[in-house]
C-alpha cells in the first residue's frame, strides 16, 4: 500500500542543515500494526509525517497504491491525507472551543458525509470510543485520555486505511495509555496502523512489526506476527483515488457559524472593529456631504440670516420653481409664509439716526423683512406701517440706554438706511412701531420691517444690484465679456426700446446683455447719448426705456429658482427638510447648516475628503494589525481542520462566510441605527446624518464586503504559509 524508495528528508533553516531521514526503503501493507521506535531526534516523526502526507521529502520516491507522489501538488497531498489517513498526535489536537460531538461532526462534514447521516455516525463513533456521556461537553473540559478518545473517534470518522499516531500516549498516565492503545487496536482491524513510540513495551501486545530508527536511518525492521500480513494481501489491488470528497456549501457555512458561535469573544471583537469602522465611514461621509450641501443651492452664498424659522429651498435640478411648486411649498402645514427673491433676507441693513449737532444718535443693524408678516400684537410700542416711508424695528432690551431708555423712545424717529447702492441713499424712514427683540426667537439678529410695497422695491433693487450682470460685446469682437456686477436702473422714455445708456463707455455702438445667474434677461444695444437723467458717477447705473424696464422686471419676477420658507415652528425644520428632499428639492436650513465660519471652497472640501479617506485607510490598517494578532489564536484550530482533511479553499470559504456574516450583521445594524438616529436626533448631528445618501449606504456595503474579502484572503494566506507539519511543530 505504501512504499518508500531511498527517501530522504533534509531540514535546513538558515545555515543549519539537519538530516530528518536518509535513504529509507520500506513497504507497508494493510492490516499491519507497526511500531516505530527510536531515541528522541532519531527521525521517527519525520518518517511518520512523510508517510502520512503531512510533510514533503526531497529525495527518493514514495508510492501510494503504486502512484508516485514526488510530484503531488498541495491539493493532491490534502486529498491523500483527507481520504486515507487518520491522525492522532501527542498533543491531542482537537478544537477546544467545540464540543465532543462537534469535533467529530466537523470531520464527517469535511469528508462529504451528508447532514442527515452525520449525526447518526458521529454518535456511533463517540459511543465506540466510550464517550457517549461526554457528547455535549466542551473539549477544553476533558481529561487527556478523553481528548485522545475524541481524536480517535474523529480519525475513524472517514474510515481511513491508515492510522498515523505520533506518540499518542506521550502526555497520558500509564492507565490511560493502556486504554488508548487497546482502543486503537480494537478499532483498526484491516487498517495500516503506524504508531511512533519510544516505549515499545506499550504496544508489544499488538504490534505486528517493529521499525527502529537511528540517526535518520532504519536500523531494524522486523515482523512480529507473520500471519496478519498474508491475510491482507488481496487489498493491495486498491488504486489511488483522486476524487475529492464533495463537501456541500451548507457544510462550510455551518462550519463558519460553529466557529463564530463557539468563540463568541473573538466574534464580538471582529464585530466591533468592523462596526466602528463602518460608523466612522458613514459619519465622515455625512459630514462631508453636509459641508457640501450649502453649495447645492443655486445661489451659493453664505446665508447671513440664520433665523431658525428660515428654510431655503430650490429644485434638485436647479430649474425654475413652477406655480405648482410654489403652491405646494405654501400648502405645507409647517409653512408660515414664503419669501420669493429671498436674497434680501440676507441683507443686514444699518439703520441710523444722524444728528447734525451731536453726531451719530443711534445705529441698529437689522435684517430686512416685510411688515406683512407681523401682527399688531407683536409690537411693544406703536403700530404697523401704513406707507412706504414707515417702518417697524426690533430693538433688544440690551440696547436701551440713557437717551433711548424705553422701547417707545424710538417711535417717530427718522432714520436713514445704509444700502447696497446709492439709489436709496437719502431716503428717510419713520419708526412707527417697535418689537422687543429679546422676546423673539432669533438669537441676536432682528428685523427691520418695511411696508410690503417698499419691501418689494428693496428686494428687487437688492437683486438687481447683487445678482444681475452686464455683459458687453464691443463692436468688432465676437465675444461678450463681463463689464460689471450689479445694476442700478433708471428709466428714461427718451430712449427707444432696445436702447440703453451707460456711464464710462465709448461712443461706438456695442451689444449689451443683461444676465442673472440663470440666464439672459435682456439683449440691448448701447446708445451713447446725453440723457435727461442724471446718473452721476454710478458705474452700474443703466438707463432704459420703460418697455424694456418692465420686461426686465417681469422676467425677474416670474423666475424663482430659490425661495425661503418661513416656518411656523422651528423644531419642525428637519422634518420638513426630509419631506422636501424626498420630493425633489434641495434644502438649506441656515441656522443649522451654515455654522462654519469659512466658505466651502474646493480646497476645504479637498482637505476634508483627504482626511476622511486617510482615516479610513488608517482604520483598515489598524484592523489589519489587530487581526494579524488574532490570527495566531485561530491558527491552532485551522491546523487541526487541515489535518482532518479540510482544504485551503474550504478554509478560505469558511473565513469568507464568517466575515460576510459579521459584515452583513454589522451592516444591518448600522442601517437600523442610522434610521433611528435620523428620527431621534436634532441639530448639527441630525443634519450630518440626514446628509448621508442611499449611495453612501451602498458604498459602505461595498467597502465592508471588500474588506471582508481581503481579510479572508489574508487569513488564508497566513494560515497556509507553512506546511501542516511545520505549523504543528510551531504550536
Ligand atoms: P523524533 O520524532 O524521532 O524525535 P524528528 O523526526 O522530529 O525526531 O527529528 C529528526 C531530526 O530532524 C532531528 O535531528 C531534528 O532536530 C531534525 N528536525 C526535525 N524537525 C525539524 C525542523 N522543523 N527543522 C530543523 N530540523 C528539524
Ligand atoms: Mg517526534
């Protein structure tokens, strides 16, 4: 059955070379009970390892059923071990975290025994080695003798033709030793039994042959009971069967689950490592997206007005908000009112009263809003405005002083307003009402409320001055270039439609385009001509015909790309945001989203992205290092699985399943956690959470799967770096 011809094995580690065995010739047959003896270091184990396919050799040839083995691949050797050899080692080699039953069952599974049969067979084998009362005991709780019985039961599970035992009683007391040898003899009829022992007496009752090794060579090879050998001769006809046992995928999955649940601490550790990484990954992505969110709104301004009731909305595709869009936004139960051309809301107007004698009297900074949104009962003094020149102002209690010791001291004061252009410079407003700013929800900033018509005028002028550009195509040129930003318009009916006058341009006719951020508003021809309107030195001043002016204003008024919703209740903001986002809008809540001091430039985004990705890389590295450490603890178990016949591929799949199992539960957990967080958090953290997109979750899934794949590759590679023999020796 097994034949060695001049087989030699040399160990070389670095510069040290030692001989394992040399020029060994042997022929072994089924039915033999062979005792291999010799002093320590003589080469017994080396011989046994080569015979049983645990180790390779350099010289000579070993035949298994007449098949040459010197060219066997790792898989071929695995297959040989798996099918024909049952192993019993001195140090037991059972998986301590598994029960007795599981240890045997796994071996059956790896041999392709179907599930239904496995149970019956495992119980039968365990009974056979006398451990039926220990069936469910964890292997770590067994005595040495009992462990060795489990090993024997496991070795028998594949009904191997060869039993290879390397000092199986080396760690046992003499009574247990006797029992184990008896058991081995009992269960090994018709098999080739190879027992390495330094105490021949132990096996003398049963041995049919003794091989004595000395210094790597066979010094004695003697038959003890001739009769047995003749009996087994016919079985020599067996040929080497290269067919691999069919192990069902469910078996491998079962193995990985057993592995996960039999060492819960280790599994929980992996779980948390991957969980932490996943959480960081998502939060980092969310924070990144939250930062970018502001620039999603078409006018990528920073919103100065961070009124907590304010919510800025545009369409995801940045198209014009249709009437039905506006109706929908207006109809939301949380909407108080809507401000179109809401850029004016960010304008921080200085309201001041200047006294020619005493200098500045007072100066208040307020945002601009329409008085149509306030009620008489909001006022602490005065009334609502009735004309363009009347305003209501918010005053905080802190700003009251000796001269203005009461809210009502501000009533009937005439104030100027500092504006964005010089068109409004000398306009005076009379304060007719006062609101106590301290009682309003807005933290520091308050409003100056204008009569609605005046508010509309201010709003339009602000839009024209900030968001409308003049482009010019000089005669003879083919391209327009930007001449200025902002427009202060004067109307003069001396001009015809399509004509315009401006400061600072030459007499030659030039084409002019008036444009806002969304496109062209008007095409005109510049006409140099003295006009009745005095436009002073205002660079942006522009004189138009009435028709063109109306046209321009109409176009602007009918195009809303962005509006502000003022909410009835600021605590509903995130809820409304979710609703709107799912209905195809972009939403910025300035009070929540724009707390950062800096502008979101590409550079900042880049740095942030870099930090995020480098952190992710770092955490992968940490996981790698930590797991490398834990590979050591797994190595023992994996080696055992290998000796009982599991292949490299199966182990890799087992790892893949384990990590996939952990990965997918982590993933599920994260998804549920984030849904919960989205529902129950508020403020900045909430907006970070809600900034995470569906795509991000998919990306996370991909990353987790990728990491799992890499980890199982890594694990398998580490585990299989050495031959089984080498790894076992290291243990
Ligand atoms: P035994 O089992 O009889 O005690 P071994 O077969 O283990 O002997 O060892 C035979 C010889 O091979 C010894 O000289 C030993 O030092 C050497 N040897 C065994 N394993 C290794 C190894 N992994 N590396 C180097 N030398 C080894
Ligand atoms: Mg040895």
